[in-house]
């Protein structure tokens, strides 16, 4: 499987946070983030990513899970799921975890793969993400 790595700067486009009353310092958040991928792999470079994450924090530590969708410059797309450990920091929050491709459209239909990622909040609405992993297009494993 080819290796890939890249990054993107993302902006939170929608967000809702709820303080739960079951325990002190328990918060849940759902957010939509959008950005443009930068990668040496031409298939991923300049693709537009949108992801939706649900974060559950207790005393500043917890988890984030969600879904992502990449629209590639040729109009085809891939999508998948992610999960990671979240931690509030003095400057915002970081999330480190794994992602998995679950499908795609066009060239990316039937693709397999996944990898690791790390996001770091740069402000209340902006974040940086780095990622790496592997992928295999269906045409590569069909022949």
C-alpha cells in the first residue's frame, strides 16, 4: 500500500457545546471543521476536507470520534471514521488518534487504508492537523 502524509489548517464552521450535570467539569461538543489538504501525494493535495467530531471531556481529558469526507480536485471523494484521545491545554485542545477509510466515490470507491493524526487548536475556531498512513485504491487490488 502506498504511504501518504499531509496536513491542513482547519476552521470550525459549526459548533455546539453542552455542559453536563452528571459530574463536575463534564462537557460534550460537536463541531464541523473544514480545510484544504496539503500533501506530496497528488491524489490528496488540495483536496477539501470536512469532518464532524463529537468530543467528550471530563476534567479536560477524554475522547473524540467522528467522520470525515475528502473531496478531491477531480471531484471524486473518499470518506471514513476517526477516533482519538482529547486533552485540553493552556492554548486550546489537542487530539491524537487513528483514522480509517470506509469508502469512496469514483477512483476512491472500495479503497482501503488508514493511519494516525494529530490536531492542535490554534485559536477558538482554528486548528492545525498532521496525518500519515497508507491507502490502496480498489483498482490496485482488483487487477
